[in-house]
C-alpha cells in the first residue's frame, strides 16, 4: 500500500529521475502554475474542522520505517495538509499579513531549491553573495538615500555591511539590538567588550545597574524576546502607554531620563514604523531627536510599514526613519515575497563589525562571506526573491500597490463609520485598522454611563466581538483577526477589536462589504447581542 | 527594453495570471523538472570568473524605477545569477555540506510558496502547526526513544514543546542555550528570573562571577556566536584542546571543576555529534556523566551527524545523545532537505517554557501557536519538506544513504592512504575526512626533523595545500574545501588540510579518483612543490 522499494537503486532514482508528467505531484504543480486561486479553492476545505481533528492526522511520532511512493505521499499531502491549510490568497482573508503572491514566485521557488545555495559563505553561494549585498544596498538606499560614491565604497566591501538578511523581523530586531548592545558596551583600553567579556562584566566595568530599551506598548512581542535573548531582561524593556497608539516623544524623553537617573544606561529607543496591531507610525523624526538628546541608539521597527517608502505619496509618514541607526524591514510582508525574508539595515556600514566573527574553515578574515556578520549561519537564497520582486515590480509598481492598500483601508474605515452598529476604533495610517461590532443603542449608552459601568458593559461587548470573530472564522468564508487595545474613547482599559490588514491586492470593495454584512448577521444572531440589548441601565437611559 | 507597463491592471496580472507556457520562466521550470543535472551543467559556467567580475552585475544600489518583464528578468537571472552559482549537485563538489537533493523537493518548493503559511500561529498555518509538531516528535523519538504514552501526552500539548523548528543549526544552538540559561538562572521566591531581570541581576542574585559553556576546540563557530548573543561572552566559552579531535571527558571534568571553583557557574557542556571540520563525534555518553557530575546542562550539537541515528549500523557512534538535555539537528544537511530546516530538540517537554512568551493578538495563553517558544517569529512551512522526506525516504531509506556515505568516506580514506604523495590527516568517523597533498619524500623528512624545523617545513606544505585547493576550485571541475587543524602527528600547531564531505549520493569512486588525480597534477606543477623538493635539510636527510 504505497510502500516503495528499499534499495539504493530506488533512492538514486529519487535523486536523479523526475516524477512522470502524469504523476500526482506533477498534477499538483500544473494546477498551481495554471491557476493557484482555483487550486486553493478546490483543495482547501472551508467547512469547520476542529484543530483536534486535524491533529489526528499528525499524531504518530514514529519515523516511518519504509519509503512511501511519491504519488501516494502527494495524495496524502492534499488530503491532510493542503485541505486544512489557510487560504492566504483569498481576498476575504484580511486578518493577517500574508496574502496572495505574484505568480513568478512559484517558479522562482523551484529555482531556489534547485540551486540550493548556502549564503553563509561565498564558496557555496558565489553569485548569491553579491546579489544579497545588492538587495541590502537597494533597501538601504530606499531608507537612507546616500549618494552613489557611498554605495560604490560599501556595497561589496569585505569590511562593511549595509545590513543583515535574515529569516524574519524577529531575527532582524534581535540583530539590530545585538549590534547596538555590543557597540554601547564595546571594548576600551581596560575592557575586552561585552561580546567577549559578557554582560555582567560589562555592567561592572561601565558602572551601570541595567541596560534598557524604550518603546511604546504597541512594540512587537519580538522586542521583549530580543531583550530576553540578549540578557538585558524583559523588565528592562520600558514600554510606555500610548492612548493615541503612538509613542509620545515628550514622555519618551522624560521616562528615558528617569531611567538613566536610576543608574541605568539607555541602550535604545525603538520607533515603530507601522505597529502590528493598528498600523500606526511613531513620530520618528521627533524620536530621533529624543534618542540624540539621551545619547542612545535609535532603532526603527518597520517590519510591516517599511515598504511605504516606495510610495512618493505616503513615504512622508515615515519621516525621520533615515535618522535611525538601524531599521527592520520584512520583504515577506508588504513586498509580497514568500515567508522568510527579513532585513536589518544599518545606517553606518561599520556598525555590523560589532558582531563580526570568524572561523578557520570559512568566514576567514578579509573574506566577503555574509555569515561573518549575521546571526544565522547557513541560510538559503531568499534574497533572490526580493531581488526579482524589486526588478519585476519596480519602485513604481510597489508604489501603486502601497497606495491602493492604504486607500482601500480608508474606504473600509468610511464604510464602517457609515454603519450604525459598528465602531471604528483606530483609523488607518497605513493599511491596518481596527473596529468592533456594537449595537448603536449600546454605543450611545456607553458614552453616557459612568466609567465603571461602561467598563463592565464593554467587557460584554468584548465577548460579542470574540464570538463573532470565531464564528466568522469557523464559517470559512472570511477571516479577520482580533486583538485587545486601549482606545482613546474608553480610557485606560483595553477592549477587544477586530483587526484588519488590507494587504491582498485581490481584495475589493465588494469583498469588504460582504465581510461587514456577514459580521453583522452573525452578531445579530448571537446571544450576547440579545443580552446587550436587554441591558437594564441602557434601557433606562434610552427611555429617559 | 524589457520595461513593463506601470498600471494596477498590469500588476494584478502578475498576481493572477501565470506566465505563458512558452515563456522563459516556464522553460526554466521545465528544464529543472526534466533534468536538473543537465540544467545546472548547461547554465552554471565552470570557467573562472573572479568575484569582482560577478560583483559588476550586482553593483547598482538603486531600486529599479520601472517594472521589468518577467521573461526579460528570467533571462537576466540565468546570465547573471545561475551562471555564477555553485553547482551543488555536481558529484565532484565534495567540499561542503550541501549536495544534490531528491527531485520531489522541486515540486514541494512550489507548493510551499503557493500555500505560504506562517507557522508562528495556528490562524495562519492550521494544519502546518500539527505537522511541525509531528516532525519534531518524530525527530525527538529518533533521539530519545520515549514510549507511545509520552508522545500521546506531549506531541500536541499546548503547554509543552518537544523542540523548536528553526532556520538552521545556529538558531537551534542559540535556542538550546537560551532555554538552558533561563532555566539555570530561573525565578525563585526573591528573584524574577533572568528572562525578566536580565543577566547582570541574575549573577548578583545567584552570587556568580560568570556563566560558562564548555566544549572542544572543534565546537562550531555558532557556539561563540551564541554566548555572545546571550550575553555570556565569548571568553566564557571554554574551548579545550583536542589533539585526538574529540573532547576528553577527564579534561572536561577537570576544567569544568576549575571553572566552577573560580566563583563561576557552568551552564552547559556541549558534545559534538559530528564536528563540521572532521566529522568526529565526542564521547557523548561519558560527557553526559561529566555534565551530571558538574550539575550542568548537556547539549549535543548534532547538526551534521544527527541523521546517523537513522542507521542501525552506525547509530551507536552517537551513544549517549539520548542523555542530552537538548540536541541540534539540521535536516538540510544529511537529511537532504533544502536549506532552512534546523531543529532544537528538548528531552524534557517542559523546558521550552523557560522561553515562553505571549502577545495580545497571537500566542495567547493556552494557544498551540508554535511561535510561543521559538526564537524566530514568522516562519515558513519548511517542516513540510522534512515531513515529506521522512515519509518518502523513510528510516530504512535514510539508513542506506547514511551507510553508503560513511562507507564511501572509508573507501576514499583507503585510496588516500595508498597514494604516497598524500597524507590522511583525520580518518572518517562519519562521512567527513581531512587529508593533504605532500611529496612522499617530504613526509619522510618531516618525521625525522626536529619539531621546530618540521613546523617551518609544514608551513610550506600549508602553502602548497592552499594553492592546490584554490587552483582546483578555479579550474571548475571539482571542489574540496580546506581548513586548519592540529593533527596528532605534528603536535600542537595547526596544519592546513583538504576537507571533504561525502554527502552527495551521486558521487562515486570514479569521481573520487579523478579528484585525487587532479590534485596531484596541480600540486606537481606548483612552484611550492619544487621548492619543497629542493629543501636542503630534506636533501641532506635523504642522502644520509
């Protein structure tokens, strides 16, 4: 039953002979190539399947003893894996940052695996190394706009790096703060530097209690992971409240000063160039001033929003990013590259040397091996996907894509505003917005109630929002995500909201209208809706 | 000139309409699918091209303003990128750990990108999450061989993790030591733990000067990167000499005790399950005893050698690995999976909780989101490649592949031994070996010379080896790598050696013979060879 022969001869065939053109795997490929939307809508099942049911298909922890025929396996993949995957191409799946991708990536994926270069060193990646350096240079240029001689000097310099390519924004943020940390507590006459001596010795040498990083409460969770990994400690990630969704520069300055006055050193201020939750952009230019004033590193996490720089109409939103010491941008977000393409960019091409390392057999002194300054070691050639996208889409192409996403988000916000039973919670700066469903009557009531009562009522609305989000997801036609955040309207406590990312170019106004209608229908049928409508306080207010 | 239209309509086509079947990109795909060896040998140029020349093709740091036609771009990729890539499929490229891959990965690569799941959370990866957990479970089982109830309990438990999937061995090693560090300096009644309070506070609280990690000098460079990133400091990676290429347990115990007696705490001993440079395996079982004796964590870096566990004949070499607290294995090495598939496995499924983290919008308390205990955030579905390989190749298939690699290495070692002008430096434990070219006469002379003179002469042999390695690489027919290491024969100083990794199943004895012949021919023509042969000390010895 699908068991293949166990012989070296058979195995060699697996390495040297392609599957037959009529094989199941070849059919899958052809369907993907011809019409990926059709492939996904045909194979991804939309009916509700519980996670526990799916887990049944992946329950055996024993390595299969005997080989399985490729075609048998391909059938299994379709039934067990593809069927229960998430259809990221669907125009009504607007809950996360993954979306439809340009077609050419399907072919490039095959080329990437066929070449299987390892970018840690030139010996296993010859042309891919200069390619990756060029991609980093282009992205550096997009952010920092240095002149041609600058790039001529540094793009392919063995002693410099304009950035570090990595698997994603988390590693990019860790890399940036690693560089910052090693520079901040670097070697001097008496001290070998934190990279060699470690953090505790560095604190002793520099006479500091703690090292701290400051950002708003909307900072991505990767930042607290970064300070944990780097030994700084999560308690030293000072996260400031941001009722307006952005970091207040005055507050940042004040809190930064206070932190320093307690015998600590401030390592970095982090400005966010598009928060994951609401898409807001911190006032980067003013935060650059604050970082200068406090004498610390300035990092901008633009994993999501960085691609806005392609748009002449909207790049102004990120003004000040060019003053950052380091910037994180993910190409697998708004650059429509498959998962696995993050970048940390460094304003100063010398900075990456703070983490430079060597080995005997590779990364030798003076080599141009990329692995000498990256956190990861062996890496694949994902930079090719970014390279190709930059060429095939071009700056002007990206500009159109970015513009239409932002404009679509604004349109969606207007649609929400026009519906009495919905409340826009955060308007879009980029292409992310949050809102909730809440009966019009309850909205009026909430604004009239004393805060304590409003809070209680809001927690009931939270339940409604959670229910609607889950039921809509389970119905399988569309997907929005949810989060909890403080809104200016209801003061300090968080409320639950729908979160929408309008990244998919295939999403149109009709899709958005359908999503809102579905949400309203699910909500109106929900028990919590009835409970809300029967709220006695609101009834009383209504009658008054 | 290849400039495409800048319009949303054109861009939508890029997302929704595949390239024509006769297009350049479709041709590339077809060629790859039909005969990848032929594709590579046709498009990868073997003639010498300097890196500087290749860099000319990747010199512009400006994002292209206008879109390029996909077909024009595909031509460019072939000419600039593919032409100057490394042919990792070539059976005579035996210098690194990448090799030919099974055909089915080409198709799976396309499926992976088409699905574009993000494994950080279930919402964007539904079936991929249980699949990845199953893969981790299977690999855990391969190492730790727990019983069925164990896996039934932990495989899909929201509060446990059998491992962390990651982009490669470096991140796996960092993850393992991160977990170890956070457990070692964890919270107690008075202390919040290192994850929250940071490393300096932890040292103060626990009254230690430094935290240290101990391994042999053959430890992979990622380990020094790990202790740097984690704030421990590179000076606290205690690397012990290993003239026999493996860590001496008695020395480890002695040095570990000494380190502890200096007011330090030993975080971990690291055993290597196949060193990158020579393929040697530390005495893992005895090192497990040492770690127990010293009361520290025991990590095994089996990034390269872990797959040996598939072979009943050879898994005994890794005896003791099942006693490790954590193990690193790379599937993109001896499991023939494309680049980007590393794993850290944890003996105790509770341990990963030492790095658990949450966020409001994902990774919520109680969720099964994989991102809650991984260093990376957004990640692609590479686990599918491992899953498919485990099924299509199976344990018995891997066993055959592993066995033939090791046996091929032994055969190669015998061939070297039989050639008078070659010296085997380290015999293969797994499928890696090192050797050098050195005229027979000089070999005899070296063994007769006093150490100081031998050292001088050896540095001349080093030059010969470097020259031959470079010239052979430039000739383009074959590739071996080189490194420097201490050999038992010549005492404490390092010599330069060829390093060979016999991973490619397509490499046969004829290929190996040709490589040796080419090396001999290049060497005999080299000026350094003549200089060696004219060495007056050797002449005198010869005549005596």
